[in-house]
């Protein structure tokens, strides 16, 4: 049977309330959890910093190029993901992460979170400023 379902698209904003991209739910489980989604960072935009208390992230860039900035116990770690050289980046829980699009086109990443995003799970995502991350407030 052919079936067509709508998907939610959400505009995203930085901590200063400036639009920085969007998210699109791609695949949902029967229990309304999102198992795969697309995140877009607009040209010149920064998304983050935030961490997830429960969900790991698994990113693959499918358009453009993004610098992924993370803060671990060892300090600041940067990785670049590019659609021209696809790689998967695994980000464990409790790792503040920011996405930086220095390019002149939209950058898109697919995220396969583990476990799937649960809209009923409150306070699972925690936002940080870069200064808070530099001071280690996430640890």
C-alpha cells in the first residue's frame, strides 16, 4: 500500500533569537519518537552549544560542509564533515556540541540519534554558551 505522511519542519534559532536553520523529521517510530532527522545550518550560521543527557548523535553531512565543535573532559575538539567526503561522526551523551557553517551555501546533516528523540522527555537538552563550555560548566 502506498502511504504518504506529513513531516514536521521546525525553524531553529541561536541563543540571540536569530534564525540559523531548520530541522525536519525524516523517520518516526510508531510511538511518535523521531529516529532520523535532517538539520540545516544556514550560510554563516552557528547552531549550539547544547548537549543531550540521554541521546547520542550520529551525524553525516549530505550537503555543504560543517565544522562540528565539541567540548569533552579533555577540552575543545573540532571535526569537519563534508558532503564531498561523507563520514559519520558519533557524539556521546553529555558532550556540548556546536555546528558552524562557514560556507556560502546551506549545510545539511542527517542525525540518527540513539535512542530516538522523544518529544515527551523534558529537560533532556541543555544549552550552553561557548564561555560556559570553555569554563567546563558542562562537566
